[in-house]
C-alpha cells in the first residue's frame, strides 16, 4: 500500500513543480480554478469609440470613391475633351492602385507600425482628391485617381487590421460587423452621389467632398487611436522588410490588370486588331498570369528567405 501511495504522489509533485516553474517564467500566478466562469468584458474608454468612429469614416470615404466616378465619367470626358481610352484609365486607375498596394500596406505596417502607414494613406488620398478636383485635363484626372488608389488601399486594409488590434477575440466579430455598415453605405450612395454632383453641381465636387470627411476622420485617429509603438531602429526595420517579395507583389498585379483591362477595352471598342487575335482578352490574361507567377515560382525555388516575408 505504501508503494502505491508513493507512486501516485510522485506525478502530483512533478506537476506542482512544473506549475511553479511556469509561474517563474511568466511572472504571474497561474489560476487553477476551473469553476471560474468567463470574465465580463471590460468597459471601453471614450477614446476607443472615437477612434473607431474615425476608422469607420475612413472606410466610408474609400467605399464612396470606389463607386462614385463610374457615373460621372461621361460628364468629365465631355468637359475635358477626353477620349474613350483616357476615360477607361481614369476609371480603372483607382482600383488598380488599391489592388497593388493592399498587401504592401499590410506587410509594411507590421514593421513600421500601423499609424505611420495609415497617415501615409491619408496624405496620398488627400493629395489625389485635391489633384482630381483641380484637374485641367484627363491626364490629371487619371493621376489624381491613381494617388487616391495608392492611399485608399491603405485606408481600407489598415482600417480592418487596426480594429483587430484594438479588440479582443470575443468582441472582434462585433466591431468588424459594424465596419461593414460604412462599406455598404458608401457602395450604395456612391453612384447616386456621383450622378447628383455631375448633373446639378460639378463633377469636381467628387474630389472636394473627400476633404471635409478626411478632416473629420484624421483628427479622431490622430488624437484617440492608441497603439503600442514598435521599439526598433530604422535600419533594423529596413532589414526586416521583404524587398524581393514586395517588389514582386507590386509587379505581379500590374500584368494581370493590364491584360484584363486591355483585352476588355479592345473587345468593347471592336478594334480591327480583333480580326487577327479573336480572343485578345484571353491571350492577354494568359500572358499576364505567366509574367506574374513565374517570378514568384523562381523565388520559391531559391534559398532566399526574409525575416518578415510578405
């Protein structure tokens, strides 16, 4: 009997020793009470809700601009004497820039911090909106929309990433669901706003209307968004960035969108080149895919590995 008792006490002693060692590593007492229920959610400060409001306004601006220009392109082309090709690039430049920059914003923000990348997105979007509102020709319109897309890619993806940083796992679904409301509102109101402004005012208000909204969202984020700073020097941050994959990610999106866009444009315009290339959109898409993924495949076969891969 004594041997059995000693054998049963040995595992218990070992388990207690492991618990003590675990507490020494963490520096906090380990709660072994299995009857404790879930802790009530902590009360959020007012600054949290103001910062979340600023992010919602930011997402609304992005969604609004993504759908506003489509109905205003005829009025813009008529006033600035734009061709069909220039009108096409003015329409697609925003989405093209958003698609290319979104993965870059997500990766760079892991290294340099969320707020710095979000501020860069605000700056690019404001500069693009101002250039679009003052555009004297179609080239300036396209450039302004491209700058808006370069900033909008960060506003969109970083808004959701920052919300996941601000919330716990239990409440994350609630706040991400609330962020879907400004996305839906901007997508629905965009065509209506673009049509009303181009018919009853001027299409330039599509750019001007972004500035007061940015002026409302940016101070809320600047003063009430509190995120932990990354303690590292600039040189260390630059070393962690995956330069090869970041460059390939940017270049890989361009051939695909170029191929799809040019192929669709040639089919819409019924240009004579289609007589010699019946499926020019399919051919250009295939070439775009080949140019896009071949460098990525070569990178996978190489021994290169970054500290912070994209």
